[in-house]
C-alpha cells in the first residue's frame, strides 16, 4: 500500500510539472532557496534592469563621439583635403639610384685617358678625357644620367656612345645601388636610407700608346691639310700578340664636348661637317685598296703553283684583249708605267699591274689564279671580313666575285677584265684599314692571322694560314725591295729596316680622285709591328699621301719612342 501511494504521488507531480513547465532562463533565482551561494560574489542575487535615464545618457555620449569624428573627417577630407593631399604627395618616399664610380681608362703606360671628378652636390661624377688629339674614336664618350623636371631619373645610368666607352661599358660602368629618399612638401630631402650600395666599375688598361696615337693623328692631319685629302686613318699592330698600339682617325670630335652637351655650336659643327668626324675610319671606313692587295695575290699564285717566282713577265705599259662582242676592237688594260721584264719580287717592288693582270687572270700562255682563287686568298687573310676588335661599328667590306656582280648589276656577266681589275685591288674591292693591318701582320709573322685586341695583356686568338713559310719569305723580300728601290722608297729610313707596299686607288665617277695607301712592317728581318695608313679622296695626281705619313711617323718614333724600333723590344 505505501508503495502505491508513492507511485500515485509521483504521477500527480509529473502532470503538474508538464502543465506549468517554463524555460530555465525564465527562472528568477531566489538566494533563500540556495543557501550555498556566495553572496560576496553576487551569487544568487536578483539582476535589476537598467534605468531609462542611463540608456539615454550612454546614447548621448556615443552620439557626441560619432559627431566629433564626422566633423574631423569633414575637416580633413573636404575643408583641408587638397592641402593634405599635396602634402602627402610631396612628403613621400621614393626609390632612387645610387650611381657607381665609372672605371678609369689608362693607356699601356699608365697614363689616364678618361677619369671622373665629383662635384659637391652632384649625384654623379663628371667624366673627363685627356686633352690629346687622336684618341676620341678610341675612347668614345658617354651620355650622363638624365632626370625630368620632377627630379626623377628617366635615364639612370651612364650610356657609352662610342669607342671603348660603348664597347666595354658593362665593365666600366659598374652597377647602380638603390636608396629610399624621403622628401617634404617643399621637395627637400628629409632622409635617405641605402637599400643596396653601388658596385663601382672596373678600371681598364688599353694596349694603346697614347703618345704614338697622337703623333700618328697629327701626321695624318697635316698631310690632309697640305694635300687636300678629305680624311685619313692609321693603325699599328703588334704582329706577335695582336695588340693595337696606335690608332688614329681624322677628323675627330672632342669627347668632352659631346659628353657635356653644352656647346651646341660645336656639336652642330660636327653634325654638319661633310668630312664625317663621327666616322671611325679605322674600323668603319671602306676604301678601295689598290695595289696593297698584290702581296696576297702573289701568295695565292705561289701556293697554287701558277708561276715560278723567278719567272719574268714583260710589261710594256699595257696588255690588250680582243673584244669578243666587237670584232676588230680591243680592251686595253694599262700599267702605271712600262717596267720591262720583272719577276715576282720586282713586280711587288715596282707594283707592276701587267704582271698581276697576267698571274691573276691569265694572258696568252700564262695561266692565271682566277677570280674564285683570288677571293679565296683575300678571305684567308681576313680581307672583306670583320676582324673582331673590341670597338663598335666594324664593317665587312667587299671582295668582287661573279656572284657579287650578278647580285648588284643589271648586266651581271663576269668578264676577264673584272678579274684583272680585282687582281690589282680595283673594281668593287673595299676593305677597312683594320683589315689591312691585320693582313699585313699575317704577312709579317708568316701566316698567323691574329684577332686584333685593344686591351693590354689580353689574349688574342689566331688562325694558322696553310701556306709555306718559304713563300712568305719571297713576299718579305719583295716588300723590302719596294722600300730600297721601289714605290715605297719614302720608308727608307736609317733607324730601322721597313718592308712596305704602296697602293693608289682611283675613285670617283671619272677617276678624278684617289685614295693613297701604304702597308708594311718593321723590322723587316725580325718583324714586330705592322702598320697601315690610308689617306682618303684627294684630287687625282696628288703625289704626297700615305707613304709620307708613315715616314713622318717613323721619324717621330726614332726620336721620341725608339724602343718600338728596336729588334729586341
């Protein structure tokens, strides 16, 4: 019975609970029913609602704060926005280059040719060049870094514009550094912070002797003035290592004038000068070589067994061929004079055209080398090809061939007369003075075709020319004979034995102008240096030209630089 009562009581309680059940968060706690609450920690106390006054007060405070913020924002962005925007743009951070110091250029004797001078307040040093004539085309010049009207550099490096400054600019120039610059509203620098320091350029020592180059230039300039040549060029090369020890091109420009860009009158004068002072004639000037090609034709003749070097050919002053298109008429090919009977050595000495017509193109019973072989041997000696020097603007040139004629003339038929004229360095033949001195050096050293170098102690490369040294000896003897009793007699000097070969090339539509050439080497018995000089475009009949320049230059060396004339130098 008691059990049934308990059970009935529980059922009644459950029914009542389900009828009056509420959610737990709707229950107000009464601490009197929970005696274990910690009242000091506010446990078991009834939470009182916040009064309306407090809510209104808090709302007002927030409204004041928001209002003040809106007023400040209006002031900054509307009322004073423009001034703050300008201030922000001016008082800014920007990246700026730190310019390295460009490398100094020295000549082979340690003389400064190009250097730097830093002026206080300048971002970079000014470039200066030695005041010696004849070096501008070797050194070149630079264009300075340039900035816009806001002071921002749009050209942030030195740009080499010619010569070594251009060709070796990556070595000379170094690498820019980087800094962050802070400027204020007035554009004044407030602070600078270096991110990366610059790497200065490397100094360079050239193979050039500046005194020799200057003397060579002066001799070319004087002869050009006195004999009415438009321009000229000269170059001297070490036949053992390929170093260029002297080089000059006339006329030239002033490197410092072009670098600074301040003298507009002088610069306009250069630009309008018909003599082309910006042209480096040594590497970029193309000239008809004339008879200076005869030693190379002679070597081809010997190598191909065309004629015994002692066999003599008669020069009566010309040869004539029957014209196949006009019966009864003849094509006449003149020598510059009647030489009588000449063998190869004497043909080189007196520069007999008839001899080289016959051994070059053939005549009657004399077999000729032929145009294809003539072109082959010219190429073997580097004529008509780039030499690979570290100077800008080098050009190839032209060796006339049947393919060349077919590509450039309406009547592209190759005739025997074209071969004759090519054999004496005429027709469309064009080479540079650099090619001429390289070929002359290969003659001097008996078959090493060296790559010319402009840096002192640099290592050259070479090609071995597969021709017997005995044949080179014959050419040496013929070129020495040209000095002792032939066309190169101007080079007969007491201080050193010179071997040489002259050339006079007719130019102009009516052959009214000439180019004067001379190539050679010294000492002739133990060659150390080769040279080439060309004087450009004087009136036909001019008698003083390249041989005279070479003679004046050798005389100068005998007094001021005798070490270059010594056999054991």
